[in-house]
C-alpha cells in the first residue's frame, strides 16, 4: 500500500545511487576482475564453453560439418582463447558496468544486499 515507505519505496527512487555504492564495494574492496577470472583454469572453462560454441556452430549453414571438423581441436583453441582473455580481461570486461546493470535490473537482489549489509 504505502510503497513510498520502507525498502519498497526507497529502492525504486534510489536504485542507481544505491547500486553505484554497492558496485564500488564489490569492485574495489571485494572482487577484482583479474582475481575472479584469473583463478579459473583455462582448460576447465574451455570444456564448459565447448558445448555452447558447438551449439552455436550447429545453427550455421553446414554446422554439423563444422562441428565434426572442429570438435577435436576446439578444446585447444578455446583454452588458448581463455588464457589470452585472462591476460587482457581488464580491457575487455567492464566489471563496474556489468555489476551496476545487474543491480539496476534486479532490484530484489539490490534490496537483499542492502538489508544484509545493514545488519
């Protein structure tokens, strides 16, 4: 009823400001992109990506043939791509933008974080 009172009313009108504060906390104090992405094993991440890449290739003309040809070498290619991404992740991924967009999009998560932090 009275959504302008309590968290339900504060969040919609202060979403971006609240999200920016949490983004700062997450990206500056808790998590760096290099730490998060750098701890992933390239071969393991490549194995997780392979079915997705193959699924996308299947959508292309002659996709089955592409998958048949690339399947044996795809793990090596993806492992190298992931390793190179790990070296250049700062220039590729803007963690601040990703986190901010997620908080603004999902206000429930934003409210939950603020409630937990406020305890």
